[in-house]
């Protein structure tokens, strides 16, 4: 039996259950429209300004780091799967199985170290570091 | 030789460049606040010079005479690989030296040099790629740092805009390239170039294959700034910091051609696809059309520009058109000659065009304007730099003051020899047009009178050194064209065979 | 090794002058230019060669041949040597350069070191053009000539110098490319029978009829196509009407010494190349189409002369008359007769000297009067009698007065071409009519400007020119007369080199 | 076409068992689908039940015990009837949709969150009870699948935070993303170190390999659960998992004292239920992953496998609740620094060390 | 088993959607998403053909494509961010300090 049929079935069920709960709820619940209810909640105060606030740039830096590193895990995973059999395989051995990945991880770590030292994952920046982005012209 | 280097050392230039990039990042990680321009620029230069030396040594020692196949044949080191590694690392060295001055007040110094050397790593890998997978990965390795480099002047609108446009076209074309690869893979069931050729014997899905090949061609067109993916080039070259323009227009373009030569000749052999009995996918014809359109568009657009940098940018498209002759004249039975013409032109172009852009870098360093008129009378202030620039420009135009003359005429001669005299004729007309716009710069520098005072406070050592080196090599390539041609022919022979 | 030494010394002088301070550049350049001059004279005196450089059985003077680049199946060699055609032109180049340098002292008053350096660089390139026997080496020098010429006109020229310079530059460059494609197509058409771009080898293979087809072109078509391409390419340099339009502009705008070089030597490159390539390598095509080529020549003669007649600028008059004179050369060459070809080659030298003389004297007049307009001046003879006398002598040389070099040359040409074109005498007759026109306009111009009462509105002092201005004129006029009286100085060797080309002399086609 | 049919692990999977009962031994595709659907329904309801017990009741009880209070003791025995009561109460509440929300995303977010947690269970080997193996599917790439499914939740959080048109929600959404992605990599890299031992991504295989005895001390055989084999990885994984499921000390996306309820601020009624329930299922999914990767899956003496499985995931749940009560919340900057500077480096070190040890020991 | 042509059709459709997005949208982020679609179309092909040919080359390569797509996005978003800072917009047609 193809396992993906079962997985698809669970996905379907996983969708149907919330939808079903929503349907039941919509039958049960009252609807009393009122202007005040639909205001944005700001701890009971009158909402000020829009929600599209400017947020810390670090969120973006982290996301960027993640995109790169997460994808690298994609490349690590196949290696972990074959690693044991590769080590014991004729003509491959420990060095040939391990060294490339060590190199790969070393490059990653150098990249991480660089990002670390240059403040990519530092939430609060020292004022003097902002000098670095002053450019000519 | 007393001892034998391990075979993986055949990729020495690539490793050296890659390690240099990592070393630069480590430097920057150790002291992120201190910006020691000398150390950074020196490291990048030294690294690329070592790569130059390695590739030259390998060439001389005949390392690539018998292709060294690595990693299950997905990389191959032959004469062409080393030939282009020499080009890339030379350009990298020149650019690194020149950037010492150009970047004097800029931020992101270490990143800059690291990205340059990383891109160079990708390029050397491109020249060695023998599998479409490696082609794609190395192409991206060369492209991604380039996008960032173009936009590295974060506060400069031109630079950012250039980076954006370069990136957008690049992303688009690389995805088209990937799709093309997937189609080729679908038809042939392999990504290794020789195996693709083997499996082409009876392609059942000719249409799909043709589409795939055209898409792959499109990917190369982007990298080489050829029509139809040339739109980025003028913008990117104009907006980017001038050393980066030099790097992109020389090394990056050469890399695109290197990999295009190998892919098309090895994976899609002419005998099978173009001239064979079951001729189906005439990519040579496509290359012919691209060559003619590219060189004409590039040269005529260059002739109408107001700014020197943009003129050089368009002229670089024109030169891509010339080199495309190397692919376009392939079915004429003079393949070795034609290919070698393209390759040697790329080598010479690497020096002369880099030099020309570095001169632009010098003028930007001096804050001289961008228009032709702004160069008026510059020769009276900076005679050496202007002499050198004149040498580069006349070389680009194909006048015999250096190797540019040789390579261009060898290329045209090869095209004629292959029976494509019309290609050479179109090239000749374009060459004449190019003479017009190149001489405009010469005219401005030497003939026109200065309209105002130049504010030249210093003669930057690094830029001058890079200019001088590029000029000396360019000029020496006229009498010394023999070895270049020899290696280019060897490289081409290995591909054609 | 003498030719290499000649070129190397000239190049080295060029660099030395380039680096010299402005004040001494002129004198230094002149002094250094004497080295190649003496060298070429020495070479002339020890010259020993026979036959045509490109054909079998020739003995070349000062020949040397080294390997340079191997381009695919073709070896490019450094091959230089002199025969009876090139030796006079080499001598002409060195002589004219030295004199032109001398004539530059007065008019060139800024950026001297660059000017004189470029002049010497030009000389080196020209020497290379005339002595190279390998196509690629020849082509390198051929193109190299353009670079100094462009800058010389562009920087030191007249008011419209930029336009003139770029026009010359682009025109001649296109021409070179067309020629290049034509020639290379020929070489590839020869297939395996040649293994180098050596001109003698190619010429001999072509004459032996080993040309095959190339791509879609059959051998016959290829021959004609290549001939046309090469002819068109060289015609621009010569220039032949209708490819001449760059020349008057260049001449008018160029400073006097550059004009001297342009008219005296550069134009000869075109005819020299025509002789070497078209008429030596593809004689059959040339002969089969002799009438058409002769027609071009005659049109050049007449049209050039007519245009000269319509000019009011002295320099323009001389410039257009050059077009006319070069028409004679082509007419003589295409006649394929002993006298025709010999005379044409002799005319190259003679015209080099005479046109140099004319431009130089116009220059001297201009230096003094600051105008070249015929209508502006009259009666110069009373103010600067010596210069005027030389000018008159030169003009008579132009008209082909006996005892002058031009007479001998034109006489040979007419003798050789009369009846050469399938018995048609009309071409020669028409060309002769050109002489009448030349005489007409020169006499007219002289009468207007030189004689009568002096009339010129100018702020400048009009008087006799300086010694260093007049001295080259004297040297030139003496040389012109010497060649007129004793043409055999060059004619013997020319005839020796040309004979193998002429069917009647057993040269065969 | 060979090579891509997954290995059939020995105990028949749940859908097949159902299929055999319903249709016999040879199944057509539609029959398979029906059987799979029934099995999926069963599994989903088991997890829903778990979440239902955990959310309104167990969570409160546990927290109360930690803080020495009494909680939910009014309705039913030990207050257990609070579960249906709360369900009815919440479903019957009015749904308030604030002004300016981005409607499709606002509606989709709770569904995505809830269902993404559910679909992860498709490959979890839950052990058998009454001879029925409660595992829906066992693809070769199970481990990759389960991490993929678990991380879809981040998308739901982002949608909720962005669509709510509320500053708190936006902040919460951003924090949720920053946190999830910061700990995703240590989590996956640590899991990779387990894969180094197993050499397969198939969940049943991973479990099977942990059945081998590791050492026998005084007659007690310690199985080679990876928690014992590689305790370092286990600790890393558990910590990273805490952050993934957003419990203290890593609960800053909700951080009620700072940003009300984070991305859930503007949700009410059934939408809130879905969020709430989804989070709990998510905790159990994390528990299931830990159980499978480090605690020998459903293995255990005497009791049936499924019971052991439940015990283990509830143990993980208990641990999260303990952490919630015992550990103070970190700030966002601390969170990021712990993630990127601590966890990531440690997980890489762990991976390399494991690789070296595995390689040398072989 | 699903015939390989169907996958080809699917990927062609995805590719077409991507191209449509590129041609019609001026928002740089949407452009990026469209490019991702193109790359994923290639991935579909690669995986499908890998299955069809019975070798793993295509699947392996699709992993690389994924990784590169991610790296591309990382660089691209960085550029778009500085674009926004300079031009206050992410409309790709806004940035026109240079003429074409």
C-alpha cells in the first residue's frame, strides 16, 4: 500500500475536523453585531495608528540566516542517511565519507561566525557599530 | 618532477580562491570593527595571484593535456579549464589591487573582497564543470556574490537599482536555465555532459530536447550578457562600482562562455544535433542569430551613449557578440580554430576591458563626471592614465597596439575560414562602429580642451598599479600572442575531439 | 636584420622623443630621424636583389624570417624583406619623414614631444608596411599606421580636425576589415596548399591556380569576391573615386607635416598594397576586368582634377590633385605592361616627393600668411620669392614637366597603358586630358596667388620664410629633379621587380 | 520503477488492518483510500482526545500542583467534566471579527495551525494495542516528513499575526517566526545526528534500532534508546523542541504580560479553540518526535506499546508544563542569541562529534 | 503509476504561472515568488524524470536547486530591502535613475 494515501487521508481529516468544528460552531453561536466589538484590541485603549509598524530589522536578518542554514540541513540529511553504510563500504571509508561533510560544515561555521561577529544575530546594536554602514557619497 | 601532486590539486586555483574568500571572512570575524584595507586587499590579491601562478604553472607543465576527471567525471580539468582559470584569477587580481583605492571610504570591505573571490571561485568551477548540475551550482556561485557586489554601495541609488535589475534578470534566467536542465535531463536521463551526448543517439522527445537546449542557451546568454538576456548589462555595469563592472564584464562573461563552450560542444555535439542525419536541434543557427543581433545591438547602442561607463557596458555586449561567433561558426568544419579564436579573445578581453573599466574606476575615484565631455582634456592632467586608457580603447577597437588586435582578427579569420564570411563581415561593420565610439573617448581625453579644472588630488597607487599591469599585459600580448593561441588551440582541440 | 634594426631604432626614437621635454623634442626628433634615413640610404647603397618579392626565383634584400604565432593550420612568421618595389618606398618614407619633421618646427607650437613621438611612430609603422612579407605582420603595421594618424590630425589639425580625424579613422578601418575578410577568405580557399600567411607562398599558390571553393563559394566566385573586397579595401586608402571623400577633409585639417606624410607616403600604401595583393596575386581577375578598373582610374583622374579646379583653398587643390595623380598609378598598374607597371611604381615615388613638396610649400605660405584661400592673396612672389619659386617648380613637376620626376613617371604610364586595354586608347587619352586640367588649375591658382601686385589683408608680417622651412623644400626639389634626370636610380630596380608580373616580359599571368 | 516502493515493515499498518477487516486481503485503490480515511479519523481523534484532556484540564491541574493550588474540581470527578463544558462553551461563543483583518489569511490561520499539527502524526509509530498497530503510514522519508509537517505551523502563526490587523498580533507573529526558525535548525541538525546512527529516515526502523540492548547493569538491560546513547543530543533536542512548541522559557510569542496573547489576541470563539487545540496537539507532536527519536518509541515492558507511547508523550507534556512553571521567560534578544550562538553551534558540534564517533566505532 | 507526461504538463503549468506572474507583477517580492515557481517547476520535472529514468541524479539535483533557490532569495531580499530604503517602494519599475 502506498503510504502517501494514508498520509493524504490524514491531511484530509486534519482539514475536515477544523472545518467541521467551525460549521458546528456557526450553528451554535449567536451573532450580535455591534460597532465597538470590532475595534482593534489595544488593551482597552482607543486604537492609535496603523498596524503596519516598523519592526526591528533583526527579524529580517534572522530570517535570512535561517533560509540559508535551513536549506543546508537539506543537504546534510541525505549524508546522514548514507553515512554509516558509506563508512563501511568498500572503497569509501571514514575519510571519504566524513571529510567532505566536515569541510561543508566548516564553511557553514565560518559563515555563522562571520554573521555572529558582524552582529547579524545581535539584537541590540552598539551605537559605534552603526558607523560601519556610513558610506561615501 | 620528483613528486606527483594528488589529482584533486588540479583544481588548485579553485581551492586557492575559495580559501582566500574564507580567510577574508575569518579576518573580518576576528576584527569586525577594524578595517585594514591593506590586509584585505593584499590577501585577495595574493590569493588570486597564487591562483594565477598555479594555473599558469599547470598550463606550462601540461597538466591539462590529458583531461583529469574528478568526482565521477562531474569535474574535468583540461587545458581549457586552466586557460580560463588563468583569465579569471588574473582579472580578480587586477580588480583586487584596484579596489584598494576605490574602496577607501566604503564600508563592507572584507565582504567585498570575499564576495569577489567567491565569485571567482565559482567561475573557475564553471570552467571545470562537466555536469549540468555542477554547471548550475557553479553558475549560481558566481552569480549570487555578483548580485550583492553590484548593489554593495547601499546608499547609492544607481548601485542599488543596478543590483536589483541584475538580480531580477539573473534570477529569471537561472530559473529558466534550471528548467532547461530539467528538460534535457528528462530526455537523456543524465546530467553528465558526455553521457548526455551518448544518450542523444535517438531522442524520442526532440521537441522537449530542443526547448531544453534553447533554455540552457538562454541561461548562458544571461551570463555572457548576450541578447535576449542582455538588459541587465548596461544598468548593472553603469550602476555597479567600477571595479565590479570590470570584474563582471570581463571575468563573468568569460566564465559564461567557458561553460557554454563546454556544454554545447560536449553535451550537444554538432555532428549529432546540427549537421547529423537526424539533425533536429540547430543550436548553431540560434547562436548565429544571437551573435549577429548581440554584436549589432551592443555596438550601435554603445555609439549612442552619453556616458563613458555605459558606452563601455554596451560595448561589452558587442564583444559578447564577437565571442559568440566562436559558437556560431561551429558547423563550418573549422571548429578548433573558431573556438580558439573565441577563447583567446576572451583572454585578451579580460585584460583590456578590465583595464578600461579600472580607468573608469580611477575617474570615479577622482570624482570626474561620467559623460564624454567630462573627460575633456584629461590627458593634460593625467597623461599616464590616459595613455594607458588609449591603449585599452584601441585594443578594444581592434587596432594593433596590443593583443586585442590579434584576437579579434583571429576570430574573424576563423569565421571566414569556417565559411561564415558573412559573420565576419557583420563583425567587421560592428568593429568599425566600435572604432567610432571608442575614439570618442580618446578624442575627449587628448584632443578636446578641458572645460574646467580637474580636482585630482592624488595618484592612487593601487589603481595605477592595476592599470599599468593590465596595459603591459595587453601590449605584450601582441608579440606574445603565440602561447595564448597555442593554449587556446589545445583547449579547443580537447573540446572538439 | 637591417630592417628590424631600422624599425626598432625608429620606434625607440619615438619613445625617446615622447618622453623628451617639449622644447627639444623637435630637434631631437629630427636628429633621431636621420638614423633611419642614413640606414635606408645605406641599405639602398648595398641593395642587392632581383625579381619580385612575391614570386618564384626572387632574391630579396635584407630578408629575415622567424616563427611568431601558429594559428591553427597557419604559421604566422615575422617575415620581412625588400625588393625593387619596396626599397624605393622605404627610402621615400625615411626621406619624407625627416623633411616633414623639419617642416614641423614652425607650425607645431604645443605638445611637441607628443607630436614628434607620434610622427616617428608613424614612420616605424610605414617602414613595417613596406617591408613586411607576411600577411599578418603586414596587417599589423597597416593598421598601426591609423593610430598615430588619427591623433596627429585630431590634436594638431585645423578647426574641423575632430570630424576629419574620425572620418579618416572609421573610413580606413572599415576598408581594412573588408580587405581582411577578402584576403582571409582567399587563404582559406587555398586549403592545405599553404601552411602559413606568408605572402610569397600565398601569391605563388594562387598563381599556380590552387584555389578551391570556400563554403558556398566556388573557386571562381571566391576569386572575384576576394578581389573586389581587397580592391575596395585598398581603394579607400589610395583613394579611388568614389571612396575618396575622407581625403580632402583629412588634408585640409591636417597640419602641414602630417599632410606631407599623408599625401607623400600614406596614399602609396594603397597603391603598394594593390600592386602586391590584387595585381600580383590575382592577375587574371585584374586583367579580365582591366577595363573596369581602368575606368575607375580614369574617373579618379578626371574627377579629382575637376574637383581641384573648383576649389579655392590651395591645400584642397593639392589634395584633390593627389586623387588625380593616384589615378594614374592605378591606370599604369592595371595595364600589365612593362612601362605601365614600372611607371606606376615610379609614380608612387615621384608623386610622394612632388606632393610632399607642394604641401610643404603651401604650408610655408600658410605659416607666413595664415591663409590658404586663393581669393585672399595675390602677388606673393614679391614678398617671398624663394618659396614661390619652389612652389612653381613643384607645380610644374605636378604638371609633368620634362626633367622632373613626374614627367618620367607619367610618360612611362602613358606609354605602357596606351592600347593596353583590349586595344582601346580612350582610357589613356581621357587620362591624358587630366593633365591638361591639372595644368589649367595649377596655372590658374599660381597666377592668382603668386603673381601680380601683392594684396593680402593680414596682421602678420609677410616675408621670406625661415631657413629650416625652406631647406626641406630645396632638398625635395633637388630630389625631384634628380629623379627626373636620372630615373634609373630607382627605375632599374623597379623594373626588375615588376617584370615578372608582366606577361609580355615573360612574367606570365 | 523499482526502488521507490517503500519497505513494508512487518507489523501491518493501521489502514491495511482496517482494509483487511472491511474488504479482504486484496485491496483496490478506492478501498485502500476508504480504509486509510477511517484509520486517519481514528488517529486524529486519539490526538484530539489527548489535546482535549490536556488543554482544559490537565494543564490546569499540573500548574496548580506546581504552585500548590487546587484547580478545576467543581464539575465531575476531579473536575474532568470541564472538558466537554469548555468545548461547548467556547464553540457557542460569538465570533468577533475585528475591522481591517485580512480575511482569507485570518480564517485560514487557525485551520493551518490545527491541521498541520495533526498531519504530523501520520508517520508516528504509536505502538500496538490489541494486536492493532496504530501507525498510519511508514514511508522511507518519515523523519523528513514529520519535521516538514511540524514546521508548517509557523506559517499559520505568521498568517495569524499578519492578518489580525493588531500590533500585538504582528509582534507575536514576528516573534513566533523568529523563534521557530531559530530553533528549527538545531532541532533538525540534532535529529540528523540520530539519523547518523540509524542510517534511515523510516520511523519504524528508527524505533526498531532502539530495541537493541545497550548495556546490562545488574540484570537490568538498558535498551539503546538514543536518549541513552547520545544524551547530549537528547538534551539539545528537548530544549529546541520546547522552543518549537512555544512553551516557557520560550513562550515570548504569546507572552501575555507583554503583548496580551500575541498572534491569538484577535481570535475568539471557535477560532480560538482551534488555536488552543492546535498548540496542544503540537506539543504532543513534539512529544511524539522525541519519543520516536530518543525514547525508543512505543517500546516498553509489560504494557502494550500504545500505552507506553501515551505515557511517554504525556511525560514530555509534563515536562513542558514543568518548564512553564519553573523557568522564567527569556527576552527576544536572549532567545535569538541562545538559538543562534548556543544551540546552533552545539548542535553542529554534536553532529560532527557523532559522525566521528560513529565512523570510528564502525 | 502516473505517466511522466502528466508531470511534464504540471510543471509546464507551474512554469507558465510563474512566467505570468513575472510579466504582470511589478512588485519585487511577487517577482521573487514567481521565480520560485519557475524553479519549482524545474524541480517537479527533475523529480519526475528521476523516477522515470530510475536514477537518483534528478532528485539529488533538485536538492541543490532548492538550496540555490534559497540562497538566491536571501540575496534577493537583501537587495530588495536596500531598494526599499532608497526608493521607498518595492515596485521594480520605480527604480529608473538610469534609462534603458
